[in-house]
């Protein structure tokens, strides 16, 4: 089973993911987590390009897609095939929201992520742009790309972040409707959110496995056997 946690920065996804994982393990689940932009192969390249402020919107999109594919092939698919439950701290919807907010064509982004593996449940942690800005500001100054300064041309990181995260949340809200996300009110307390996630997970885990995911696994197995 694949469960994705999605939402803007400051929504509390990481906190809830850790609580959720602890609860699942206590319930007897074998749990694996994967985090956005964490591929051992691609992450160093992304980090070096970010430090230089050298990523165009298209290159930003393509490198994160490569990172995603590497983690899918080497972390997510093997874990799912072994019967484990995978929690993704951000999934492809992060790319759809951020890349489109940067002006990249949605169809182009979707093609980069083919073949698509859809999560069984997507928890969307919904907050307002003001809440996101306020929470992020309490712990750090937004970085260049986090603030969207590559596309806003605003020198002040805080002002740029406010503009950019408003675009990102607009895209997330549209995706939540299109893809039937399970929305969590992330303005509520941590405890209330965690209890809601438990309840919503119990309801969502009864959903049938999508047929199109079977096709993705067939392709992955064929590629794995070819390179064995």
C-alpha cells in the first residue's frame, strides 16, 4: 500500500508522517518511508545546481523527475512488491504544483513522470498561504528556490515566498479536487490531525487497488528481470 503526504511547506507533513509511521508500526505494519528529493544518485546534482542558482524551471522539473524515478525504481517499487506499506513524504503532486506554479506546462510535467504509479491514499494537508508563510518564517528564511525567487524576480525572500506559495497552494487545491485527495485541515492541532488521519486511513485502506498500477508493476518487473 502506498500512502502519500502532500501539501505546502509549513503544513506539518513531516510531523504527521512520523506520528503516522509510529502508529502503523505499533499496529503491525512493515513501514518504509521515502522523502522528496532524497535520491542518493540525483540529490547531489540538484543541491549543487541550487547553490549556484543555476536551475531554470525546466531543469528544476526534469531533475526532480529523475530523482523521483530513481527512488521509485530502487525504493518504492521493491518495498511495495515485498508487501510493505510505503509512506511518501511528498509525491508527484509536489512536482505538479510547484512546476506549474513556475510556468511549466502541466502535460509536459505529467510526461516526465510516466509511467505513473498512483498512491492508494493521498493526504493533503491544507493551510492558507499566510499560515504557510508564518510557520516557515518562525524556523528559517526561505531559500532561493523555496521562495520562488527564480520566477518572481522579487529580491526579498519573504515577499517572494508569499507570492510563490499562493500560486503553489492554488495548484494544490485544484489537484485535490481532480484527484480526490483526502484533505486534512492542517490549521488544527497536531493531535486532532493525527486522530483524523488514523480514521481516514482506516476508511481508505479498503479501496481496491487501481488496475493501472498493475501495469506499472508489470513494466517494472520486466525491466528488473532484463537487468538481473
